């Protein structure tokens, strides 16, 4: 196969992967940067560079994790560049991670009347950016600890600790004013019910 044929084949492979992962990548990117145009452009640039550099997707063990980490790094780099241009002092690692869990959409009408749900919503906002990101990758993206560790550039033990401490914090916050530990567990597990099998193994 000639160079043109190899290029077309490579482009076709990355185009298929683009179609497969674009939506997930977009949702991840928007958590860091609440500017859709920047996120979309960054995703486009990522795939364009992969093709330009002749990166073979067949040689990537886990495309999803690879793309998540690459996009994350690019967006944080772009945000850091913009902060410098606008003379705003900040560091990449202090970048907020926007997790907007629509609790009322995940629970039944009767459940939304539970006052503990408000505690849970407020507790989620109190998590550190890194904890929010770890929670998002674990429960929303259904990634395992090695994948989370790879994306966040931390050890597997650290990724476990991030999840453990985040869940522990949520339990403590929701427990305030809640004497029944069984009811407490039901509240949190219902919130993550679409990934209940993941949540049950989080601790």
C-alpha cells in the first residue's frame, strides 16, 4: 500500500474513533472549560495532530483513556495560556472542575422532597476539583482505578484514595441531621444508581 493509501486508511480509522468518542470527549472538556467553541476546537486539533503525526490507533492499548488524557492536557494548557494573556494568576492544578449533577433528574418526584438531597448537592460542590474529576471519571465514565490514575497522572493507590475520601466526605455531610445510616446509604446509592455496581465497589 502506498503512502496515499496508508494516509487514507489512517484518516479513516481516526475518523471512526472521532465519531465514537466525540460526545464523551466533549462532555469531559466542558467540565474544565465552559466554552463550547474552545472545547470543540481542541478536540478537532487533537485528532488533526494525531493524523498529521501518523499516530496509529492500533498501537494504542486504551484509546478512550489515551484521548481523555490528551484532551485534558490540551485544555488545561490552553486555559493556562489564556490566564497568562489576561494577567490572571493561576496554576493548572487549581483549575475548577465543573460537575453539575442534576440530582432532581436522577431521582423520582417523591425522592426529590427528601431534605437530605440538598445536603448531598451542596456536599458535591465542596469537593476539591481533583476529587470532582475522580468522581466523574469513576461514576460517570465508569473507568477503573488504573485508568483514572493514568489520566490524572497519579498512582493507582492515590486514585483509590481520592474516591474513598470523596465518598467518605459525602457520607459525613449527608449524615448531618440523619441518624439512620441505612437511609443515608440509600440516599447516596440512589444518586449513583445508574452506576450502582460501580458505586458499591468504590470503597
